[in-house]
C-alpha cells in the first residue's frame, strides 16, 4: 500500500519529461533541413533576379501576366464573397468590384504589352509620390539620426521616377523587369544572410 501510494508522486516527473524529449528530437532533426532549403531557395531567388535584370522585357511581361492572373483570382474571390453577403448593397458592391477585377485581368492577359506600358507609367507616378513623401518625412525627422538617409532615398526615388516618365514609353522595355530583378536579388541576399546566421547558431549549439 505504501509503494502504491508513493509511486505516482515519485515517477510523475519522469512521465512528464518524456514527451518533451521525444518532441525535441524531430525539431532538431528538421531544423538543418529547413535551413538548407532556405539557403537553396535564396540562391535560386538571386539567380532569378539576375535573369530578370539580364532579360528585362521577358521578366516584365512575366510580371504583367502574374499581375493579370492575380486580378482574375481576386475577382473570383469577390464573386464568392458576394453570395455570402446578407445585405443587398454589399452584394451589388462585391459583384461590381469582382466584375472590374475580372475584366481588367482578362484585358491584361489579352494585351500584355499594352498592360506593361500602363504599369510602367503607374510605377513612375507611384515612385514620384513615394519620393515626395520620403523627402517630407526626412524634414520631419531632421533632429533624429537617419533623416539624411531618408532624404537621400527620397531624392533618388524622385530622380528614378522622372527618368522613367521622361523616357516613357521607351522605358517600358527595361523598367519593370530591372526593378523586379533588383528586388529579387536583395530579397534573396537578405534571406541567404539570415539562413547562414541561423545555420551558424545551430552548429554552435551542437
């Protein structure tokens, strides 16, 4: 009776620690694989960015087609939400927005070159207003550190917007693809650095 009474209290910690050790083993085994996959994807992202910069017209058309399919998918989503909306005004609004997205996406798919020209002009306008906002914010943050870097970023953004606008529509050939390629390279490089840092930290623990 004494043995049976003290058995749960003596062995309860051991029974509670066992699932934790079994759960930690798969994580330690999967972590190196996940890091290696992240490194491989980062390298592929950098290579894809280089390809986009080397062949900007092709990458620009690819971005246009992806954007078109995204708009079509968004239009379908709005139609689905329309049938789940209980108010008449909400249903009509969702149907109108979904129809606009579907028509726009279909037009982009049927006229990718015209869509690419329009996207380039939209990008120039976006960069212009973004540069103005960054310049204004740099003056608002003037006493703090980093305000000058924000001012430089805003000026460079404004110069790029003016360059795209002055050479439009000829700039369509290189703008979208080049900027997307640069973004992919920076994203891949930052992801690669984070993955390598995680791998070094994991190796130091082992």
